[in-house]
C-alpha cells in the first residue's frame, strides 16, 4: 500500500535527526503537508473575473448583494470536498474518471466544455493584466507578453512543491484586500447586516440584477475548480488518512475566499456611496485615488491594480493547469508537474499554448475587455450544472468508492439541491435573453 504523507514526513524528519513526539505536533505536520490544493483552488477563483464581478456588484447595488457570498460559502465547500474525496479515492483526475465511468462520448463532452470555458476565462485574466498594468503606465504590448512568459516559467521547473509554495504565497497576498477595504472606511454594521439578511436592491428584480447574480455564482464556483483540485490531490498523492486535513484545507479556502470577495464588494460599494461611475476596476482605482487624501489615494490606487494583477496570475496558472491535466489524462500523456519538460512535453505544451493564445487575443485593438470579463463569468455559471452532475454521479458509485466513502444521504440532499438551484438560475438567464421584458 502506498505510504501516506505523514509517513513520508516522519521518515524525512528521522533522517534529519528531528523527531515529532506529541500528537498535536504530528497533526500540525500532517496538515501542513496536505495543505495547499483547497486554498489554491478557492482563492484562484477570486481571479480577474471575480474582481470585476464583485466590484461591479458593489458599484451597482452597494452592499445589497453581500448575502449571496455567505450563501455560496457552504456550496463552495461541499462541492470541493466531494472533489477532494474523489481524488483521494481514485488517485486520478476528474477528466480521467468521467472517461472511465461514462464512456468516450460524455468524456469528450465534458472535456470540450472545460477547455472552452477555461480558454475564455484565460482571456479575461490577460484582459485584467492589460487593464491594470495600463493603469500603472505600462503598455499592454509589454505587460501581457511578459506576464505570459512569467506564467510559463512558474510551472516549468518540474517541481509541483515549488509551484505550490509560490502560489500559496500569492494567495496570502490577497490579505491586502482587507487593508484596502478598511482604508475606505466602510459601514461595518451595514456590511454585517447585509451579509446575514438577504435584501433586494431598490428597483426590484431586473434583468441586470439577474445577470449579475448569475455572474457571482459563475465566478464563485467554476467548472475548472472540479478538475483542478482533483488533479492537484492526485498530484500530491494524498490518501484517506489525509482526508480530514484536505477537508480542513478546503474549508479554510472557502472561508478565506468568501471574505476576500466581500472585501472586493466593499471596495465597489465605495463607488456606489460616492456616486462614482466606472466600467472596470482599473478605472475605479483611478477614480478612488482622486477622492481620497493624496497618500492614501496613491496607496489604494496602486494596491487595487497590483491585486488585480495578482488575481489574474492566480487564475491563469490554475486554469491552465486544469486544462493541461485534463487533456493529458484523456489522451494518455505524461501529465505531472513532477516531470520535467522533456519528460512531459505535451502537458507543458498545452499549458503554454493556452497562455500564449489567450494573451494574443487580448492584444487585439479595441476589444471590449470588461464586457468579455463579466460575460465569461455568466457563461461559466451556465456550464456548471452539468459538471456538478458528473461529480455527483461519481460520488454515488459504490463500486468506485465503497460504502465508507460514497456520498451519504445528507450529502445527496445538499448536492442535488445545489444542482437544482444552478439549473434554475440557468433557466432564468435563458428566459431573460429570450424575453428581455420579463424582469423590467
């Protein structure tokens, strides 16, 4: 039987002359060894599209939509917990499992869906880099190609652990969102009230509101997350003894991500409260700098733009890896970050091709970047139900998981409810498109 990560770590420490005696120390070590995929998959979804969507929600409706984030937190956790459990049980990625259990037709359907949504999302990431770096005085012709090269270099070392450590540090940089939001002096009491008590903005349910709510759902839970975390768990070779730590990692990631999303919405609400109109976060950063005192305004301006770049970098590396892992699993290529480029050329080639192609499209003159960013989040929301159905069916496969790890009845109640809500939102969006007067 394969050794667990706790046993590996214990062996490494014994070789170094370090002994972990107490139970709490062993638990801390075990958690730190399992830590990473849950936080990364959640916080990487606070990507460029999330920044735009959450800030637009705050800019249009103030704090009225904060409650949607609290509602989405358990959905995020339960969805990704299933993915972690499936990855540990099978040691394989999500795309490989769909091919094995449902056949080539459904496998290709899910893969094409994933690659299409992922590529469109990658365009939004580079669009954000272009917008943010332009705000800092750097031309897109320079910033976008440099970002593409840096993102490829990030994974090209042939070391999963090195990549994970760097990306975890990038995730923790998002703590700066709380500092930035605090500098804008939001009404904390109102924020807490709106986060707990659902409310409808003035004007009632409109087409714009429905579109934005679906965009929030699409950017908070995206199809690529299912494929990414399962492949990540398989890459780390986690075992069932590590499941409780993988669950804790996922829970921490869900809470942290929703709190950061709330900070983004608070920043957008500053514009709502001060009558600031904006079309993208870079424009908002510039407008806020003019309202605040000089030193604070400069800090907030630079912080927002750099955080926007950080969000895009996190999203790009995670989404590109989700595509590379999925494609490699399906076609049978070597698809591990433990391999060097010469050992897994197809895996790294898909990663690089996705990045360069998306970067090239963003450099097209007069491309409506903000419209592309928000529209992709809505498209991701529409594609999510089918992805979760595959996951739900796999987690009810007793032949695959056994009686101990298969979904419990309460799991199924929660998960089918999630699927039903997502389908309902998809139908509402379709109705809005076909009958635009419905929500007027």
